């Protein structure tokens, strides 16, 4: 069963070379179809040929079998993508930003409490602070800045005088507890008689009831969250409560999306052999949900020179292309990568849909992920290669894999992993129809993708789950 998303899940891997060894091949310089590379059997730098192609598959085996041989396994490809982000040049530089600018980033250092929480004993309820056994004589208190003694002790005011044994005073939720207080009695659990004495009703009074003691949530210096944790709205609230005005975070990785294909329409109804561009509108919001900053989405058509210019001029940490990764007459990604001197780290993944995806290291130290042009295949490539790479570039902790039982059997590919859209159900994962590589109807209704090992899965099998970022229950939602 496929399992690990980050490199931490695979023992004994220390660098890109180790991951490439896991994939089962050496890194290669990208080349145009039919051209030579330093690892090609026709290159003067290659070892003598022994009847095998450059990735070790026998040269006389059928093309489909050679493609399967050269493709990285789904698990190994994701591990390599996660590891590659650690070698990015220039790497992301952490910086301190105000709380209102930190949402969606990752913590660059552990979040430690700057104070006890709460920083003093506080009342957990509106009611009465009492001292000793009852009944209690009600004492009037006029907080500073108020004219009403009936208000009692309010939140936001300083220390009060100690409570004498046998006395009670009104207190508000969040107010500081007076010294020598035994307990707080909720308003609905107490009554005051005609003589001005307070009586507890419904239950006995216990020492410390409805009092939040100092340091109940944490003590000053306690580690609240680890480095790499995503900054969610709740994290912002916790940081503020713990005394922070700014957070040291990793800036989001910058991504540029290049949409390839002359057949794509930007608007209107498909006609005359033209189809609507489904990936252009989808990729940028999806990437933002993964925690990236999308600096541009550009439609280039099938223009090799435009693609070369866009890649060499880009200042993005990651370039994401859609389409053009196969070996057709207008598939320009491989030839252009060869022209710029890129190193192919992943050139095909044994996964359906999406097997012609790729990951390349550019000479600038940045990266390019090439997605197939079919929409669901592109989603597969996005979650297989781009998501773990972006997670590392953003300084986030590796995704923790989790599994769930399958309600209905799913047929498998004989050799490749399948990613199948599903919805959660009380009885387990329910696979959805409309899961062809060109279809979005299934993923649009899905909670995530189920990872189906080669050969398929039976009802009741536990499958790894890839939550979609807007439905994720594990990562807190964004670049979770």
C-alpha cells in the first residue's frame, strides 16, 4: 500500500541522490525526443550499451513496458518532490510579520507561550465569588471607574481586596478572582434571601469550582506549536492570547502557472474543435488553497519560443505548466527543458490518471512541475508532485498520512497506482463515477482522492486518503 507523503516516512534517505536511487534511476538532463543527453546510450559520456535504454529497460521491449519501467512509483515520486524543496535556491527566508499578515504561512520557529494562560486566576462564569462555607453575607464592591456597587468585580479591572471568610461578592466571567476565594457559584445556582445572605442551590460547593487557575492552559515558555505548523485563524488567536504581536513565518512560495495548448478557449461555448480551458481558472485558486502565492497565470498556446522565454524569465519559486508533457508533435515541455539545461528528477509517474507528469530542477535553483493537459490528470499531478514540493518550500511539516475503509470495491491498474475521487460515508469511502482523466465532474463533488494500489482494492480495505485542501480534516484546511 502506498503510504508516505514526506521524506521523513522513508528510512535511510539523506538527499536527492538517495531518493533517485529509490526511484530506480539516475537524474538526467532533459532532452528533446530523439536527442542525446549525458546519460543517453548515444552520448560519449555514457557507459557502453548492453542492449538497454538509458533507464535500464531492454531496448527491444514494447514501448508501453518501457514507459512503465522508467516511471517512478507514486510513493517515490512524492518523496522526491518533498525532498527537492529542501534544496531550493534561493531558499525561503523567514521573516517576522504582524498577526494580520501571517494567515496561511507556516511557523518558522516553535510557538512558545510568552505568559501563563490565564495569567491570573479568573472566573469561568458570571456568578458569585465566595469564601468559606455558606450561607454568605453579600458584600458590595464598586469597581474603579464605575458608580454601581451592584456590578461587583468586572473583567479588565485590577486586583481586588481579599474576601473575608463567610462573604460573597458578584463577579463577571473573566474577572480576576479575589484572594482567599473558595469557589465561584454560578448565578443560576444561587439565591439571595431577604436578609442579604447568599445560598447555594442545586449542588454542593466544591473548592475551586468554576475558577480557571493561573497557567491552566499553559505556563510561560511552554511550546504550544512546532515549527512548520500552518498559521490558521485559531493559531492567530492562540498567538495573540500568548502575548505575540508578530510571528516568525516562512513566506509562501511563489508560483507561476503556464497554460499550454492552442485548442483552449478562454471564454464562450466550445466549438469547431476548440475546448474551454478548465485548468487556467482552477489552478491558481487550488494553489492558493495549498498555501502558495500565485504571481501570474499565462496562456501561451503551443509555442515553444514563448514557453522558453517564460521559463527563463520567471522569478517564481515554482513554475507549473499544464499540457505538453507527452511526446506529441506540439508537446514542447521536454525539448524546452533540454534547451534550458534542466535536470529531470521525475519523468513520468506510475499513477493513473496523470502518468506523463514531470518534475525538473532548473539551473536557477528553482523548479518546474509539468502537469498533463487532461483536467483530472492535472489534479493528480498537482497532488502527487506540486503539493509535497510546495509544502517543503513553505516550511510546513510533512502531511500525516491517514487511511479509511473502502465501502465499494475499486478495480485497479495492473501496474500503476490509481487516484480515485471519493466521498466520505458512514460505511466508508464511496468511489465516485466520472473519474476519467479528462473529467472534472467526479472531483468537483469529491471530498478527496483515494490511493488504490496496483491490482485494485476490495470492500473493507483501508486506503490512504488525500483530502482536498478545502475539505481537509487533518491539516487545518489550507496547505494543510
